[in-house]
């Protein structure tokens, strides 16, 4: 890719709970701060009841420094869904909630962009 000498792979985390899960410096279960994690991608596996992954904290909107109005990734009953993102959690600590355990995979890395 032009402008890149290499691409660092993210570390996948299979979300095993249906409660809020924090990420700090890309590590699950650690309270984070703004700009410490890059969300590299989201994968939701096909399931009999379509799973969702909701981001409840970590990103800015045009009206809030940390928009907690939620961003929802919708799964499918027929195919796996994949979103390559590379989003920096510039609004606050990254928090996600999966609707079905073991169906959502979040790929993250620690950020070096702490601002």
C-alpha cells in the first residue's frame, strides 16, 4: 500500500459475554481512555438469530466529545459479516456489547496516537 511500510495485524477477541466489555490499549477487560485503542475490524458470524455488536462508547460525534448514542453492527442468519475499520477511539474508552455470546469478534491493537 502506498504510504505504508507494513500493516500491523490486530488481535482478535471473541466476545464471550452479552454485557459491556471495555478495551484499554487494545486489551479486552481493561478500562481504556481516549485514543488508546484502534478498532481494526468487526466480524459477526452467521447465526440462527442474527447477532449484533453495539459500540456504546469510544467515538466522537459532531455534538459530543464521547458519543454514547451507540453504533450498531448488524449480523446475518445466512452469512458472516466483516467490517474492516481502523478507527481510533478518539472520544473515550472503547466499550462494546454483543447480543449473542461467541458470535462477535472484535479486532483491536494498542494505539500510539495518545493525544
